C-alpha cells in the first residue's frame, strides 16, 4: 500500500501523511489533489500531498506498487516540477525533494516492463538498501524500545519478560518491522 508523506520547510513541522494506496483509484485526488467540481461530490479544492509538500520533501512510500499511468505523471513532476490536479487543465509548478521507498526490486520490474525505466533512473540518484529485519535481529531491542515508547502512557518504561524477548528474536519476521510494530 503506497502513500505519500509530505514535509514542508517550516521549523518544527513534522511529516504529514496523505494519499491512498497506489493501486486504488485514490491516486489522483490523494496524490495530485483535485479542483472543486472535478467529480460528483468534489465540492472543495484539495491540495493532495504533492501540493502540501511545496518547499519540502515528498516520500513516495511503496513506489513499486505505483500503476504505470501514475508513473508517467510522476516522471513529469520529477523532470519538470509540474503536475495537474484532477479536473484541471493548467499545470501547477511545485518545488519538492523526493525520497522513494519500496520492498520491490525496481531494476527487475524495469526489465519485466512493469516499472518505467526513465522513472527508475530519476529516482535512483542515491540508493540505500536496508536488509529485512530477519537479517538484522540485533536491531529488535532498539526497535522495540522506540515502538513501545510511542505507545506507552504509563510512568517509567515498559518491561518485557525475557522469554517474550527470546521468542521475538527467534521469529523470522516475514512482514518486517510493520509486523513487529503490530
């Protein structure tokens, strides 16, 4: 499930989440935004995460799940800094930095024809591969500390029985950190 996360340059502003799953019909309005009257029920203008990210950074999470039609629009944005909201005929200019993330092998997808090679070239200016959690179990303790700290509302810090921690260390984590978080 892809989503866009936008962060503007204002001091103290955190990351905002927006958009919907790349594979759904929400790509248009959620990512690009839409003009009032663009569709039945579209009674207000909506900026979308691209507009919200103006002057900041846009995280393209799950970019490997982006449909080919959306890839063409994303390439236009990366190359020229312009995009069109749903229901509009004039392009809009935006100044945004991009970070893309996926669990898919985009190079292989380019060879298979399921991901645009020109978009891959634009996104692949700097690439960092983070191994799955099952290959870096030494990080589980730190990740648990952060994840539990986010949800802990009591005094002190949460405690975990050693047997529970051992079981977590032995588990293979097929769904990575998202599974640990849940």
